[in-house]
């Protein structure tokens, strides 16, 4: 019996080791909250998100031999992130870390204290910091723009292009669930106008035949049709919405569209807005994934030899059968069948729309618009295609169409502040009016009598004034309190107008490293940094500055036993 139990134990241990030897960077069951190529705001997801049981601090290991090529700490984005260049030419990225391994953490702290900055980016030289396969490199966390503890893990090829890490693993994450279909959409595409149709998508009614098969009502059309799908994937053991891996369509059995979402370049990242229907997403919060390729779409994910994916039918009594097949990475499949018939319809393409303050913008031309209190500059190739956009200024509000047209590059806006006296002028900033009618900070950069900003989204902009100082308070510490047993110091900061821009902390006039969690508005100091080694008395000074220059200072005295 004892021999049998030992056999089972070693067999189980070998399975665990084989699963994590150079495979995944965590030694816990691998359950994902995000997949490669998943649709995110303005970008495709470049890695996989591994769940960490809702907590932080799990050991993170290198997936192969190599050297540290980059260490980066930001308030948003990836937070604490480590980049490793492997000996096989590939690279791996580990993001949202709680902290690095002691070997790397020592280097990080030295850089932070030498620069007197929590955030930094450094590129160690080749082989300066060697890393071995399965070497401890950090601990999972929740830093940066993260909405819960997890590890963001990326794999990149020799040219630094993101590739799906799941394609390089000895075992797959459990997934027996086919992609979820939420809706199928269509729009008429004018002949010889694949540069884009201005019409909106219409939804087709679907009937569920089985767990992974759907059939739509018969679509009646008199010309080319572009389809779109609202779909996502699910995996076992999680309710998170994942991304698709492959999409294929065919007409009467002949394939006309094939898309592989398992690799892309960072140059293509933002071009996700040519794949989804941007206006529909902005107006209705539904991401319709286009099953056809517009001529301005630069993505390299398509099998372009098949054509543009537009369904072209002729005047005939035949019923065409259009098929959409959706695949996740484990090749689970959902299929939609669409009967299509020709029917003659009235031509509405010559209808003229009459809007005020509309301007035609050719994508390959530059424009400068001037109003009494504002200016708008549009560079060449700011838009994907030629557009009619609405621009006007009224009652100190600058309207630059709606955020339903994706931009290829940012446009510059300038808003006049000459009507304000100097003391107020220095506290002005440009705010963007959101859907809730509240404004969010865009820029406080000044140029002569203007506040200027380069914006990546269209919308409504106003001049705002912020004359209120930020808020700062030390959590759970009163003046002259003894806190010898505390491991950390926590400071709450906030600014309800333009937002926090800078912060600085000292103890007895010596700079201290304050880690900032912008999601919670908390600054943290680790007493293990041992800035004050000689005096039980500690005079803490915190300075906070908002985005227009308002400052707030806090001074608090506390005591700690010298060890």
C-alpha cells in the first residue's frame, strides 16, 4: 500500500513539473481571464491574462534562458513589468507584478533612489542580468492599469511581434466550450466602394439549432453585403469573456474570408478600429467584428488572396448559403448559416443629407479651422478615409464631431484663454465632455493665449478652471504616534478636478520611494527601505501637485524604534 501511494505521489509530482517546466510562468493551475488577440479598447490584447486566485504574491518564473532586456515601472499600463530576451530569439513579458525577485528588486531600488522616481524604464545591456529557465523573477500582483490580481504574460517572436503563448505550451488550458454568438449583422456595400459604407449595420434574427449551430432568417438583398459578428469565447472554470482565434466565412461552400488572430505587430495595434465597427461600438457599446476587409484596413491578419470577404450575389432565383465559422484556440467551433436571396429594392444611395457646420476632409490633405475662441489642426492621414465631419464652436464649447470616427493619428486643438486674468489663466485646462456630461482632464499645456492638446478621439471640449488644491492624508497615524511595528506607511491622495500630476515624499529631508496605486489613490512606503536609520523621530513631508499646478503639503511626525 505504501509503495502504491509513493508511486501515485511521484506520478502526480512529475505531472506538475512537466506542466510548468518552461511552459507557463506560474506554478498554479492555469485559468485565464484574458486571451491573446482579445478585443480591448483601441488595441488587440497582446498576451494572456492568468488568474491568481484573487490574490497577489505568487512566484513568477522565467519560461526560458536569457537576459533581462527591459525593466519598466509605470503608474498605469503594465505597472511593474519585466522583459526577457531568450537565447532562442524570442522574448517574454511579465506585467502587473507586485514586486521583482530579490536579485532584480535590488537593482530596481537603486535606480529608483538614484533617480528619485518611482516610475522609470531601463534597458540593461545584453547578458548584464542573466536569467535561467524556471528562475524566480518576481511575484504576481495588481500594479498598473489592472482591475484585479493577475499575471499578464506575453511571448514575442524574433522581430518583437506578439504571438499567442498558448501555441508554444506542452499542454493546453482546458476549454471545451464553443464560441458564444450574440448577434449577426449586415449592411449593403455600394458597388466599387469597399472604401467604406456610411450605412449602419442591421441585425439578422438568429435561431439556435444546437449548442454550436445557428441559422438566420433569409436575407433579401439586391447587391453586395458586408457581414459582422458579435461574439466572444468562454473557457472552462471561468466566466470571463475571451477573444476568438480564427474566423472563416464561405458562400455556397467557397471560402471568401479567413482571419487568424494569433499574431500581429505593434504597428497594427490601434488598427483594431478598422476591424470592429467603431461607430456602433461607441454608440451602442457592441463590438461588431467585420467579416469583410475595407481597402483602408492595414491589418495583416487576413488571408487576402481570398478577396475582401464581401458577399456578392446576382439577380437570380437561386438561394445562396452564407456560412460563418468561429473558432477558439482549442478549435472549438460555432457556425452560423445565412440563406440569401436576390430581391429588387429602391435605390436610396442618392439621398442628400443637410447638416450645418459640415466640412469635407480628404484623408491626404491637411486642414486648419479657426473660430473666435478655438483652432483645430488636422494633419494629413489623420483619418482612414475621406470624411464629412462637423466642427463648430459655441458658448465656449468646441465640437469636433462625435467619437464615432476612428482617428489614424491625433489632431491638435487650441482653445483661447485670453479672456481670463493671469491668476486664473494659469489654472485652466482643456476638459473632454463625456457621456455622463462630466468633464475629464485632457491638457493644461499653454501656448501664448491658448491651451493646446493633441487628442486621439473626436468629441466635445471645454475650458475648465481648477483652483482647488489636491487632498492628502496619512492613513491611521496621528501626530507624534509610535509605530514601531508598522511595515508600511500609507498615504491617501486625490484631486477631484484636473487630477494628480506629481507627488514627492521625504523623511527627515531624505527622499523616500512611494509606490503609487492610482486605482485606489494610495501611496505606500516600505519601512524596509530604511531611509531613516539613526533617529527615532521621523518627520514625514508629502507634496502633491495637480495637473494645473495647485500644490498641497502635509507634514506629520511619528516615531519608530531604532533597530
